[in-house]
C-alpha cells in the first residue's frame, strides 16, 4: 500500500510539472455551468484589463476561474468564515452594498438573492462601485435597463455595463 501511495504521489508530481497550470481554466468545480455566463466571463477576460473589477450576480459562480478577474462578492464565499475568523464582516458588508444580505434558507436563498439583485437601480450600483472601486457591472438580461446607455457587451442572458456609463444614466 505504501508503494502504491508513493507511486501515486510521484505520478501526480510528474503530471503536475508537465502541464502548464497557468494556462488552465479551473472550470471543473462549478456545478450546473451556464454557457451564457461562461461566454460573458471569457469576454471580460479577453477584453478588459487584468486589473478590472466587476460586480456580478452573487449567486453565480465561476467568474474568478473563467474570467480570471475580480468580483465584489459571491454568496458562497461565506464558507471562508469557517477558516478565516473575521472574514464574514467584510463579506457581509459587500452583500449589504448590493442589498443582497440574505440569511441562508434553502428554499428562499436563490429567489431572494435574484429578486434583490434585479431590484438594484443604476444609482445603487454606482454607489457600490464607487465604494469598492469597481469598473463593470454584470446584470441578467431581465434587469430593467437604464435609459440612454448601452451595455458594453451582451450574451444570450447577461449584459455588461461600464460603471461610467451607469453613472451618466444616474446624472439625468
């Protein structure tokens, strides 16, 4: 058994060294992948600076792995509080900035997060973006779009907005 374990470790080390891990996208961990979401993340990776920061729907996962860009908050990031005491305060504060500070309940979590996120106004989004130095906002296509500004990109189900454009929409 010991020889088998050592052999597996050695095989893993050889395989790890022969693969360029930086080029890989760690998409394997996400359950229920959404092709339109993946397309939006790939667009952001290819068309925005590596320093760009995003507000994304907090119930959706994979942005950081596929887009390789920062996002303000994901709901499931709350699991980090189990190994980083104090983490929950900043996480909850970011959820509050998006009015998505929803306590966990298996039957209510998804609908409440979606409802609250879709209820955000351009002014709400600009306020959160200014507070956290955000460049872009990703909204589901069911969001009531602001008049007079166009998204910088869209997929079948999502729209990307530059914060500066949303700011202009709130000035009117």
